[in-house]
């Protein structure tokens, strides 16, 4: 005789099953809370890799290793800082911008005007430029909350163009086409004077770059940074699970503007000069090319791209001053055709072509 289907023994009284008792008696697999799993995943992503530590040591050690190239290295560090600011909104939040030079130029003019009319202390001037750029970034972010990527491109480009023409017309304040000249710059920390060889300027810029990189790295590996990547991948889905889309876009855009303003301020303080060039379109285009070369979506791409872009510009312009832009453009075409990963392995190009054929 077969056993009853309900699992009770034959001849036992038909009593109702206690579902609660059965559930309590059934063993449950151990499972960690969800927030602990997320925290562990974020902690693993934020863990420093050996190559990051090595690269950081090389970047910091370049001040001692290449003392005769301090001026060029200072330009690279400023461009890298500018690229990191754009990468935060482009690589992590998916906000495309063709007018990021607006914040770079605002920081440059803010630091130069502050030094000329208020106080020549570079640290105070840097703080003022960062606050000014962050405030303007918070206001400008309201314009990018709606519309498609093409709309944002035009809006950001329009904002930068407006600031460029405003700086050109207010020549009594900004110097117009002649630029803001004779910007006094006090000693750094009251002890270190800005020298003609750029040693003090590069050390100053390097410290700011390292601090910003540490803060930005902490930011992108935080829950806020992960939520930005969710917005980048699918904004509607992120909003449907309860993420505040507009608040996050305003926050990251403001942070990005502040970092770009810091880069512009460092340029003005290092050179003692601010001109319309800091607001020109090529500034926004150059920093986009830096991210194309180095890669968007990870912070080290801005540093890699800035090093490659500036070295190529310096070497090619020394070789052929008239046509350096042509060769730089050719390099970008090859980069896009071959791929960033295979660029340094040319022996794989033809092999991949034969396999594809």
C-alpha cells in the first residue's frame, strides 16, 4: 500500500498541518544582509591595485626625477585635473559637454582677479575660484536636467560661448583680447616663491591633483558613485527604483565644475596671466580628446590621456610646427581604428585582419 501523498503515517488522525511549525523547522541557508553584500562589493572595488600605487609613486616622484621639465609637467598635471573633472560627468554620469571650458575659464579669471584686486595668496585665491566655479556649475546644471544628449551639447556650448563673449566685452575688468596681465602672486604658504623654472608651480599643482584624485576615487566607489553609473546606463530605470535623478545630476555637475575651476585657477596662478584662451572652444575639445585617448569611465584615464596628449603635442610641434594638428589627428584615427588595447601591440593588427577575413 502506498504512503499517503501528504506525508503522514497510515492510520494517524487527519489533523491540519501547521505551516508555521513546518517553516520554522525547515533549515534556511545562511544569508548575509543585503547592505553587507553591497558594502563588501564596494570595498573590493575601492581596493588599491598594485599598478595604481606604482603609477601614483611615479607621478609624485616626477618632481624629483625630471626637474628640468617642470613647466611641461605642470601643464600635464593641470590638463589631467581638467580631464578628471570632465570624466566625472561624462564617464560616470553620462553627461556630454562641449563647453566644459566655461568652468575652467571662470576659475582662471576668478583666481587672477582675486589676486589682483583682493589678495595675492594663492591658496585663498584657489579656494575663491573653486567656490565661484561650483556656484556657477550649480546654476548651469539646471539647464541640463531636461533634453537629450544633443540638447545638452548645444546648451553647454552656448554657456561657454556666452562667457567667452562676456569676457571679451568687459575689457575694463578682464583685459579683453589683450588678457589680464600683471597678476601678482604671493609666496606659497608664505615661504615658496613661484620661480621661472616652474618647480614651485608644479609641486603646487601636483599636490592639488593628488588630493582631488583621492577624493574623486572615494566618490566614484561610494554608493553615490554607483548610483551615478546607474543613471548613465538607464536613467528611467534608475528613477523607477527611487533614485533622485535631478539631485544627483546637480551634485555631480557642481563637483565637476569646482574641479575644472581649480584647474583653471592653477593655470592662472602658475603663469600670472589669464586671457580669452582659457574660455575658447579648443579647451573643451582638447579635454575631450584627452578622454578619448586615455579612456572615459575610470579616473586614471584622464591622467594617461593628458600625458599622451601633451607629449604628442610637444614632440610633434617640435618636429613640424605647422602641421602638428594633422599628425595628432592621424594618431586619433589610428587609435579609433585599432583600439586602445591593441595600439601598443602593432604585431596583432594584421593577425586580427586575417582572422576577420
